[in-house]
C-alpha cells in the first residue's frame, strides 16, 4: 500500500499556511513536484480554503497576524468535516512549551525553520501515508460493519418469518405491529435509538411458533384448552432460541418473545408476571400485537373495526395492559391509523420493504438519516 501511495502522491492536496512569501516559495518549491499545493497567507483564508477543498495535510505557521496557527488548528479541530486533517506546524519557534501546546491542540508534528527540504518531504510523506492508511482502515471498518448489519438484518427476517412460516397471514403483520411498537415507544419517551432497536426486535416475538404443530397453527377455529396449552409454549421456545445470542438486539428480542403474553393483572403466561415485573418492551409489544391481530382477518374471525379495536385496548387497561401505555397508545390514534394505512397499502400491492426501508420510513423525519 505504501509504495502505491508514493507513486500516486500527486493525487494528494496540501495546504501551506504562512504570512511570509519567502517561506511559501520555499515550501512550494519542495512540495509542488510531488503534491497538489494550495497556499494561504493568513489563518482566515486558510480556513476558507480548507472548508472548500479539504486538504489531505496542512503545513501551518504559528506566528501570523490576525489568526495565529494555534487559532487555526482550534477552528479545524472544532469542525467535524475538518478535524481529521493532519496538521504539521512549521515555525521559527523552538521553545518546548509552544511545541507542547501545539501537540495538545492536535498537531501531528513540528518542523522548525530554517526549512530543510529533505526533512519536509520525509515528514509530509510519513503523515500523508499514515492519514491515508487510517482512512482506508475506517472505510474497511465501515464496510465490515455494513456487512455485519446486513447479516443481522437477514437473521431478523429469517427468524421473524420462521415464527409465521405456517401461519396464514402475508407476513406484513409482524412489521406492521413493529411499526406500532416503535410509535408507541417513542410517544412513551423512549429514545430514537432504543425505539429503533425495539422495532427490529419486535418482529421476532413469535419465533417460538416454529416449534408448534401445523395442526394448531392452521386450525380454522378457536383452539381448545389442550391446544392452547401447546400454543402457549411458543413464548418459552422463542426465548430459548433467541437467548442463544448475547447481542443487545437479540437479548431484547428474547425478552419480548418470553413476556409479550404476560398480562398487567398477572393472569398471562408463561410466568404469570404482574405489572412492572413485565419488561416494558413486552408491555409495548403486547398492545401493538393485540391491536394488529384484532384489525386483521384470521381463519377464525373477521377483522374488527379500528374503533372497536381501540375500545377493546382501552377496556383492557389495568387488566391485560399497562394503563399508562394504554393512555399513551390512545393519544396517538392518528399515528397508528396512518401506519396501518401505509402497511395495508403495501400488503394490497404485495410489496414487502427491506428492514432498512422499514426503519427509514418508520423513524421520525429528523432521525431518518440515522435509521
């Protein structure tokens, strides 16, 4: 990589900042045969050029009228778009405290005047190489991170689909209820980051259904008590499957899978947890899941009206559901209905967005760049 970098050195841009024309001429003579060089006779002009061209390295004088070199580097380091540019101070100052201050402010090196051309070339080449290698490493890390995220999203999709593989719905249910969960979590005070994690975990809530016989999952009627006892085991099965991973996402998914059928009054399953002993994530998903189940057609029932479904959620406040969450859910009816309409339109067109698209469309507008 280093030899290739040397051969392509002319592709790199260097900004020379000095108020003395003689010093600029010397540095231009040394560097211009090897690099693209721009010059600035003042700190203020240097900052303008840096913002416009974003050089690969800056050679910066300290003692200048107006903005000093120290002022310039402070401004550079406070700008996220410029704070990674390596800065080498070129100065007649040789006192230890000045060098120490420069390094504290973020300089990567010091060159003292009078300028030694071989030394300047060697130092510039070293720091250009280091900065380039760091940039390549960051790009590789981003690439690997994107690959890991893609793999994780594939796992989410597969586990979510596995739980409904033998079910009769189109698969939109799991993402629609995840979108409801996100809206409710945000309205209840969760951060965007936490709510987006919940939205990715929620679709895996029924993963355990993969262990339930087809005859029960596809029964075109209400289940009898024996069948229901078997169906209830899906919460434990899902928890056992998802708890095999120790990542925050799958820990949350495992928690939801295990507890989303618990009830506020303690009559739920599989543990009979009560009130705040039930994880808040599961309490949120429980409301979203029931609302969506009520408003969609099933083999054993027709879809309820939105009004009837909201009324049912309200009637179960303090019994099935957390009263505070019910009140919050009812306060965002408009958001819930907009979300429902969006997903119903996709289902009608037989379209299924990717997880990236789901998160992007579900996140608040101001946070969609990070979704």
